[in-house]
C-alpha cells in the first residue's frame, strides 16, 4: 500500500487507490463499488456526503437506480466493518440527507515492507479462491464469477408493444418477451447476464429513453419490439439498442402468421446472438420440441393467467396447461407450468403435493436439463417435502443450467437461511438482486433474510428503503412490524399496524379507536391489537393460521399453546416450517423440549439461528 493513499481508522486501514481494506493486517473482502463509496466517505470524513453526491460520483450525472445501488454498497461496507446501522462506529446514516464517516482517521506515515504485503496478498488470494469460489461485485456491469470473469454484456428484454387491439394481443406480446428472456438467459452467465422480467417489465421504452432505462436496470443492451396483427397475419419488429449511446446494434422486421410465430422468435434470438458474436459464444446445442401454433397459444395463455396470481387467473392457467399436456404429452415445460400453477393455488384447489410430485417427476424424465424444472423441483422439495439436501441440489443444478434465473438464486438463499447460514444466504440474495434489481418482492424478501439473521437495524433500514419504491408493500411493512415487535418498539410497531390495517380495509371505527389510544399509549394500542387479533384467530380455530397463532402465543409467553399450533402447522405441512429454527418470534419457546423435538423431526439445525462466528470469519480472510 502507498503510504500517501492509505487511511487508518480503528483496527482498519484502507488503500484509497486500490480499494483494499485490511483489519489487523488481514485483508477484508470488499467489492469494487462499495470500496469506491467507502473511499468517498473517507475523503470527506466528519462531513455529510449526500446521496445525490454519491450517485454522481459513482454513476455519473444522469439518473440511475441509485437508491438500490447505494443501499447495497452501504450494506456491504457495514458488513465488512462489522457494524450495524443502529449503532455505527464508522458510517452514520443521516436520514433524508446521506452518510457521514464518524470515526477518527489518520494517514500511515511508513509503508509496509514489500515482502509482507506480497505474502499477505498471495495468501489472501489463494484462500479466497479456495474458500469463496466466486462472488459478484456490486456496481453496474460488475458481476464477477468463476475467478472474476466479467459478463460481456447485461441485456434486458422489455415488454413488446402490441399495436393492434386484436384478441389476445397482450398475451402474445408478453409471451414473446418472456420466452426471449428465458432463451437468452439459458446462455452461460459469464458471457451474458439477462435481467429478470419482473424488473424489465416495469419499464416502457415509449416513455423513457434507452439511456435512462439502461442505467436503472444496469443494462448495456435493451431488446425492444412491436407486434402488429391483422387477422391471421403478423408483423413483428425487434431492435437491440446500446444503452450507452442509444445506437442500434441490430434490428429486424419479420412478417408471417400465427403458425410461424415460433420461427420468428427463433430468428430474433439468432439476430441478437449474431450481433453479440465475438463476445458471447454460440449457445450449447439443445433440442427443443416443435409446438403446434395451437399448443403454443395454450402455453402463452396459461402463463399470462398464471402471472395474475388470483383465483380466477390460476383456474384458467390450470385449464390451459392441462389442455397443453393433452395435446403435447412429451413437452416437459407444460408439466413444469402446471406444477407451478397447482403449487400457487390456495387450499390445494387443483391437487396437493402428490400431484405436484408426479408432474415434476414427469418433467425431469422428459428433460433432465430443464433449468425451470429443476428450479420448481427445488421449491417443491424445500417447501413441501422438507428435503433440504435435495432442494439445495436442485437449486444448484438450475443455476448451473441457467445462471440467469434470479428465482434459483433466491431458492438457494432460502436453503442457506433455513440452515442458519445467513452470510451465504445474503450472498445468494445479492446475486438474485443483480439479475432482478427492481423487484419489490425480492427487495422486501431481503428484509426478511436480514430479520432472520438477527440483523434488525439492517432489516429495518432496508424495508424502509423498499417502501420508498412501493409505499403500500405488505411484505415490507410486515417485516418492519416483526422487527419492531422483536425490539419492543411500540411506536414503530403501531405505525406499521396502522398501515397494514388501512391496507386490509379494516372497519374505520376499530382503527380510530386504536389510533386514539396510540396517541397517548402506543404500547397499550399495540397490546390491545395483538390481544384482539389472537382472540379472533383462536376463535376461528383454522389450521391455516397455525403459524400466526404459534407466533402470537410465543410472543406473549403462552408456550403450551404455541407448541400446540406448531404441531398443527407440522401436521398441515405448512410452508413456514423450513424457517422454524431461525424465526425470532419463536425464541421464547426455543429451549422447550417439544420445540427441539420438532426441529429434530424436521432435521433442522438445533444450534440456534445466528451464524455470528461464520459472519466474522467471512468478513476477513487471512
């Protein structure tokens, strides 16, 4: 390290130029973009650096999705420095303004001996490669994998615009975008990163420029297009646009009819690959079944209705996928799609675990190399069969087959979290977020991962930032409520209860009564709400709410009733059971022999839920 560029603070020293962070002489893992942000804070130590200033210095003057990027960097810095947002020793959050480095800093006067530096770097590099394998960095176009290979490009397929009001045009246009996203995503991750549809679908190329969309999604390329239909005739246009200078990398216009839709889709994919030739290698050859136009229409309609995730949509999705299997019994993806729809239906409306198991087994037998089949198999093994190793294997295989599946990275995170391996879980969530950066659901899920890792201040901060994206998000507010209850913060708990009650359209009189009580006694209002809620749930005696009942009883010390409802949840094979070992709401019953027996039956860790030693060891590699 150069002495003029090295800053010391506490037990740490940081090289401004190289971005290298050390603690007691041992290198601490810190990715490039968080290192740049730390350098900015250190250069202005003692003064507040605004989020706008950070955004400009990290990503330029044009607007980017800076909130998510800055939040990610700050979280990584805090983990590296082993501090929390609530009680910081180094980086203080000035809410509504920015961040301030608060620890005393000094510059080292003498350089380290060169031989020691080289030895440490060599040992650190060797151990890092051995222990960590690979990791992704946080900044735009900075996903690293397999020894630090950068993906050549990051691409997003935006929703194709339908220009006519013919029947089912929205179904066709969305289905075309979805299939192209999946096909491009099936390429090797180190060469092409494909943004997930749940993020890409939020942007309309007709309303924002490619430059703005590209920077929000951190994408180098955008694939956009239009679909026009007159009777049975189709005209589809596609353009591959470079976001940096908004120039056309490739474009094409394709005429045909509904019967030639799959052929046109293949030509678009070939055009994109040709434009990227020399950067992205030719995809591995893989045979795909040729669907009839009628079968393809059933698939598109089924997926369109499945996305709605309501009772009517799920019923229609199941019907379309059943028809698809009848017409194309050797098409593996039809069984995967039907399994997804059945798993999404409440109260096992269209069959239970047995049917899902049969469907996925059939899909895998038809196509063992289907990434989506292995992803759904992982979800099924995790939530329904409680087969932890089997779930992990399936998620890892899905990622090996298609590293662009954000859901597969999230699935692997769920596995690690359930086993109390929170550092690995958060790493997997970060990878998912790089592929799906604007997903509100995934952002809120990260709050829950942090909560279950006992990182309450980080969970709170992240959920508040998620609400900046989606103020009414139920998932984020529920997480904030859980954090507040765990920390006995009645004022914050009431804020979230009130918001959730409004969202649920609770009777105005009940809300007004509790709100008036909260104005003078927040703790009393929270206690009253919780008592009334518990009474309503107990009165219903509905096993559907078994976990909520168990948590509510545990939180007020009713151990016997908590165990009773946990046993009911176990009997019902509740999808919450994988998190039994790590849920803070159940801490009061954790030492009970009956609870430990449940963990043993589930083959879940019985050592508690916080891998603090692992967190410490993963922060530095010596």
